[in-house]
C-alpha cells in the first residue's frame, strides 16, 4: 500500500517592489506554480522567497484573503506590497494591528543603521550578541519592527512587523526605512544616546566643565548626557556632518 501527496497549480503575480525577491524570469509577470494541497497562501509566498512582512494585500480570485487561506487548484492569486499612498485598511486581511509606537530591533549586520536611526531619535535596539531567537522574542514582547537583510528571519511566524533591507549602504538603508515607514514627521534628531539608546538629558554647562575638552567647553553652550553610560553630547561637528549628509538631506 502506498500513498502520495497531491499537488495543484495556481496562477500568481507579485507587484511593485515584491519583484525584488523573485528570480528574473518571474518578475513583473503572471506565472504558474505548484503547491501541495493543504498549503496556505503564506507558505507559498515564502517558498518563493518573499517574507510575509513585505505583503500588504492578497487577492485570490479578486477576493481579499488572509495568510491562512488554503490554496485550491486553479486559484488566480495577486500579491501586493505595503501601500504608501492610500489606505486599504478596510480591504486587506493580512495587515497586522498597527503599532502605537515606532520602535525597531536590528540584526547583527546593521550596526551602522542602528546608530543612524538613534541619531534621528528612533528607539532602536541593537546588539551583536542577538541571535534570531532573541530578535524574534524581543520583537514580539516589545512590539518592535524587525529590520534585517535575512529573509529567513523575517519569515518567522512570530514576527508580525518587519522590513527586508535592500541596500548594503548604511545611508541608503536609512532612507529606505524612513520612506517605508513614512517617518518624516517623527524625526527628533540627537535625542537618544548613540550607544545605549537611552533618552538624553539636558545638563548645565557648569556640571560638565571638567568632563569635556576646554575648547569644547568654550565653544558650545548646550550639552546633554546619557543617564546610562554618562556620555556627553553637544552639537558639534558630528551634528553638522549629519545635518548635511546625503542621508539626512534626502529624507
């Protein structure tokens, strides 16, 4: 006696930036692909290399469905990325509950991006000791958006909010994140410690006289301190470089 798993076939198309994840022969075109009966649409999407966190709307036979939809032979599937220009909240069945706060957690390869995000005032966790399990657990517990170039990490079911970074350049990565999450109105530069991610506190000039170089003390009047690591910040050359950098100017 033997048994065999049955397969079906669907017609599928991915739109806009989702094509970034596909093989060249499957980009910007509708193609047919097989699935195992019992598979969900989420399983099919991720088998084609696309993290579910990149998807905002799934239409099957012109009807919006959730990730748990079980595929049927002959289904016509259309997959759309996150929409930035209009609200589809009443239509989509895959978008998770919106986060009340924009908070990030980054994988071990995005250390420079973490500093840039902190420099712009965004609560950003990063440590080179984080493994995938730790990232996933913290993301769920603290409702943080996972930023990573690792598609496998972003396919984890426990992660509901995430983004797959495309560029290898930290400045370009920063622009990607600002645009993807529409953060232009939420910039609060130099309000967080670049090392600890703690909110900086104002400190009087008199209190830091013995803690900064004499030239800095004489040239600047406004100072902040990190309550955790006690680093002292002032709007010096590093602040000016950030203000006029390509990343900051392009936001």
